[in-house]
């Protein structure tokens, strides 16, 4: 293998190893993370679960880009080509497969979300989302109910929830064709994203809560002939019974998520301190050498 080919193979193999370890930890911790999110306010819970979902890929990308690649470029001589080990090639192939599956899943979701016919009330689009309201909904809802429904979808737009859905689809799985605990994390995130949009739409106002609950019931009764569109957020997404119960019987706000920013900041400081140590780069290069051989 040439110098550049070895770097690409090692980078893919290293990403798979780090991501697999971090994803296994996230899978094991997923039930605890979901229980912790249940004690937070909806917006904080959604951000927390999103952080847990993206953490393995972010950690793996950061380690490969900031440690593996620089250590290889610093210590690997521009020598003659050498053969990579079977293990390194296998890990690189697994990494490429995981990314290919994720990219294909994202592309398929984009394609399936192109047809916007049949939606009643929904938010469509990624970078410039727009709210769709059918004529049937305009006739069925009162002005107060329609305003509440629009505020709900605008809250999704402000949070870039359609884009977050795409990023979750693009995030690599634990193993090819195996999502592990990620699927449960994503389902729970969608629930809290709906709750958060409900909360922002009513803003603690009892009359707005009643109007949004009534709008949910009326729109649900209208039904929808819309096709499955993974990147379109509909007003009636999620567990309607739970959403309506929250609107009619609001519970005290949960606590904010204070620990995630602190943990991320401390992790960033520790990582920055580590990459400034020459011994760390040398140790990483030694691991890469063992892996390639």
C-alpha cells in the first residue's frame, strides 16, 4: 500500500474501533440516559438525548482527525509501500460499510420526503423549512387553533428538528445493519422534540394549551393521505394521547440539563491538554503501527 492508502486505511480502522467502543458505551447507557431525560424539561431532554446520540461519532471523528492523522504524518517516514494487516483491512471495510449504509439511509430519507402531497399541517424542508397547511385544516380549525398549530410547527423550525432528523439518519450505526440502543434514543428524542415544540407554542398560557390540544384532536380526525416522509414533521406526530394530556394537565417544569455542558467542557479541556503532549502522539503512532502490521 502507498503512503496515502495506508493513512486512509488506518484512519477508517481507527474510526471504527473508537466509534464501536463509544457506541457500545452509549448503548449500555441508553436506558439510564432516557430515565435522566425524563426528569428534565422537554427542551433540555431533547438536547441531552441528541448529545448522547451524536457523541460516539463526534468522539471518533475528533480522535482520528486530531490524533491519528497528525501522529501518522509526523512519525511515518515516506518509505516504500508495505502491506496492511488483514485485521486493519477488515476494520477499514467495516467502517466504510457503516458509513455507506448511513449515507444511503439519509439519501433515501431525502428522496422519500420530496412528495409533499396529502399533508394536513407539517413542516417541510431542511435549511429553509416551510409550514404546510391544507385547505381542509384552514376550514376545520378556529383562528386560535390554527395559530397554535402554526406556533408548534414554527417551534420545530426554530429548533431545526428536520435537519436533526437527517443528521441522526446520517450518523453511523454501532455495526453494519445493527443500530443497537440508538433506535430507542432516537424514538425518545422525537417524543421530547414534540413536547418541546408544544411547550414553546403555548408558552405556559392555559388558553393556548387548550387551543393546541383542540387543534391536535381536529387535525387527527381529518386524517392524512400523506406518504411516509422521514424528514417532514407533522403536527400529529408522536403519542397524541400523551401530548394532549400534557397540554390539558401541565406538570411542573423539569430541571434544566446542567451537567452535559460541564462534562463536554471538561472533556474538551482534557483532550486539548492530551494532544499537546508529544508522548501522546508517539503512543498513538505506536498503536497505529501495531494495527497496520
